[in-house]
DNA sequence: AATGTGACATACC
DNA sequence: TGGTATGCCACAT
C-alpha cells in the first residue's frame, strides 16, 4: 500500500483516531477485540474500516498501541501483513497467551473483549 | 475539487 | 452460500 501516512503525525486533533487509540490501549493483555466493536464504541458503528486505518497509522502516534489485539469479527488476524513482519502479530499475541491457529484466534469468543461490557 | 482506496461490517440480492 | 453494494473517514492522486 502506498500511503505514506506521514501527515498523520501532525494530527493531534484527530478525535476519531484518538478515541480509537484510547479504546485499544484499554484492551488487556491476553484479550482481543474487533474493528467493529471499537467503531461502535467510538460512536461510528459503520466506521470499522477507519479503525483498521487507525491501526495502520498507529505507529506514528505517541504511546504504545497494542494493534495486534485488534482482529476482525471472526477473530482472524487480517492485519498481520502490516506488522514489521507478517508473523509478528501472532507472536505478540501468543506471547500474551493468546493462541493463534491458521491466522485465527483460538477461543476467540472467550477472549473477545467487548468495550461495552468491560468499560461500564 | 473529485475520485479512488482501504488492517471492516452489514444488508441485500 | 456467496458475491455486490454501501457506510464510514482520512489520505493519496
């Protein structure tokens, strides 16, 4: 993908992105959440693509954003190719105790961290 | 200024 | 069951 994203580094005013990052940062180790859940929770239920976009740009933002804990609604590691190397996402997850099999989080239903349920 | 393109999700053929 | 269309929003062209 050809997007340099360099301009994002100046966007300290990006509410949407920041709210996304805020939620992602709250995901505990050993748990995972989804693009859709974050989109809903941040007020734009249909902006899940933007959450993916935010993850892609997350390395340009201050602080640590555990982008590897965000998967799609089936628990598939759709974003793995955007890490430094394709297996890093899985490695990070497994280092937290999240097992991954065929690019899918094992027991995704149990490990799913729903902001609505957890952040009341 | 307008159009295309996504680490997605849903609704509807 | 499976492809297509669309919403969302930022960025590239």
